[in-house]
């Protein structure tokens, strides 16, 4: 092998090594905010909400019907709590 072919082979080999180094993606500059990666803390459910959920389960309600029922049920429960019994 002549010197020029060795130089050419070395140049080609170095191009392959350098191209793999440039192909790697750099680390992100800033990490993602913790709020996006973690779930928000859920509020504790009220007793009225739990009871309305049990009632909806008993009626096998799902989707829009369940959402409507839950809304009306919780509203009725709040109204009942607001009115003092005499």
C-alpha cells in the first residue's frame, strides 16, 4: 500500500467517525418544567360528589348523560344544604 492510499483510507475512516459524533443529538438546554411532567394534585371529593357518583353508577350512566346527571345532582345537594330545615 502506498502512502497516498493510506492517507485516503485514514481520511475516509475519520469522516465516518466524525459524522457519527455529529449525528448525536445534544442534550436539551433546559429541562421540562415539573408541572408538565407531574399530574396536578387532585382536590378531595366532597361527600355529595361521592354520593352522586354512586347514584350514577347505580343507574349505569356514561358520557354526556353522566356528566349532566352529576351536575344536577351536585347542584341539588348544594341547594339542600343551603336551605335550613325547620
